[in-house]
C-alpha cells in the first residue's frame, strides 16, 4: 500500500442529501462521495435482477478477506430470459489492447455462460436504448442536471447511460472519464474496489514518455518509479451503494464477486470548464500529431482534417460541443420557476457558458474554427447562444 493512501477517506451519505448540499460540497468542490442504498432502493434492477447471496466463495482479492462478502448475487436465469438475445460488448481482462482491453461482441446469453470465470467484463451496454420500456432505474434527482445526455437524447443518436457486469477479478484499467465528465456508478450487486487519484496526481503515474500505468495491481517500478508518491483514496463499494466520481479524477476499478452496476457519464455548468479544456487539449494533440502537414494544406482544410481526426479519436469535436451548448442555452432561456429542477441558478449557468465562449474567442485558431462551423452549417450558432443567454445575465 502506498504511503499516501487515504483509506476510506471519502464522505458517505446514509440518507439522501439535498441537492444544494451535493452542489456545494461535491459538484463545485469536485470532491467524490458515496451514497448509501437509500438512493436506489426503489429501482427495479435492485429488486428483480438480484437475490440474496448465500454462496461460500474464495475471492481473488486477498484484501477482501478482511471485508464482508457481497450481500447479493445476480439472478442469472431471470436475466437470461429477459435479455438473453441482446448483443453486448465484452472486454477480455487478460488480453491488453494498447491502453485498453481487447473488445468483442456476443449475445448476453453467451456472456452469462462465461460471466463467472473472472475473465470477461460486459462494458458500456446502452441498456436503456436497447430496452426503453423496461425502466430498470430512475436517475437520482441529485444527478438529473445532465447536459451530455440531455443533448444526445435530443439528437437521438447516442447516450452515456451504461450497464456493466463483471466476474470476480475483472477490472477497468487506470483512466479518467471521457471528456473529463462526471460519472456516477450504482452497484446492484457485488463489490467494487475503487482506487481514485485527485487531479494532478496522475503525474506520478506516468513514465518519462508520458505513458500511464495500465494496471495498479502490476506496476513496473523501473518504468514507473514515482507511483508511491501519488495521493489516493481506496474504497470498497458494496451492494446498493453509489459512487460519484468528479471531473479529472483518475481511477481504477476491480470487481469482487459477480457484479452489476449502472453508470452514467454526465456534465453540466459545474464542470463545463474542465470538459471544454479537455476538448481543447484533445484538439491540440491532434494538431501536433499532423503538424508536418500544415504547410501543405489551406488553413480550412487543415482545421477540417483535425476535427475529423478528433471526432474519430475522441467521439466529439467543436461542432458537437457548440450544439450541446445551444441545446442547453435554449432550455435555460425558456426556464421558468414552475419547471424548476435540481440545478444551480440559471444566471450562474449562463455565466459559465459565456465564459467558455470568451475563452474560445481568444484562441488563435478562432478564424479557422469560424470557417469550419460555417462549412458545417453552424456559422450563426455561437451568436444564437449569446442572444439566448444575454437576457439571463
């Protein structure tokens, strides 16, 4: 164990806090928190997907011998009968593929057969899109202010709402979440061992070439000599509990027992700056990677090529980000007290968007960006966003 481990040093809410408490103490401070089972006790998934665990099993994680075993286990026959024909994506936790794990597809029924062997991890299952009438869960109110999924559901093209299912010992390698988004992860059954690193600590987790540690359980200390210096939090998340992971917190997760979790990536005004800077950083990386082509291309062609590569690599580009801001700005403009939901003050949200637009305007490539947006038929979108928000300021 590293000398800077902060075992269980994380806020725990047995009772559901108010949104204002969550906003003040966690969203704005970018601090993790664990919610007790009360947050999800009415979910259909918690009532129908699992049953009491009376199995006597020796788990792979030796530290877990000091922890209680999972209270619940999956109802395999029920899950197979309900969802067996669905096609799911599965990660092979033994076979590495660059910085990730080798992925494949199979039917959910096929996955159930290999689930207990501790090798395969069902990941990123867009369950709600696959079974929209089932209503396995409802998003907790404290997480409802979700700009990413609000935009993508309006577009009806994608979402960031997932189900994960893994066997004992399966894991997700060390990473920070997509777009530096927030995430929440609710355990339906099993136990997850989380290792979380506050923003900035990742510098100790990289080698001299900038490569990140792949698996914290197996570190080459010659290649990564500084990992023991990284401050971290270790938490065993049990059945029914929900983990909130803030923006930019690198983390690795290991499953103990047969686990099921429901996860969302999400963002809003509170972490808008971090998501924007993630986009800019990704775009800068792409530009540097093909900088030798810049002189042979017109500025617009170079910008278009960079955005095409950015979209292929990261799943978004400046057009998508701008359209998300426009989607949210329209809602904020039409906001009324009668439709109030758990969110920060509308004026403050509008200020965060306007701040990002100012940062954007000051980038040296703004002319190329304007031309690119015009090429995509979005030339007036930034002005439209400002027109919607100015009356709110």
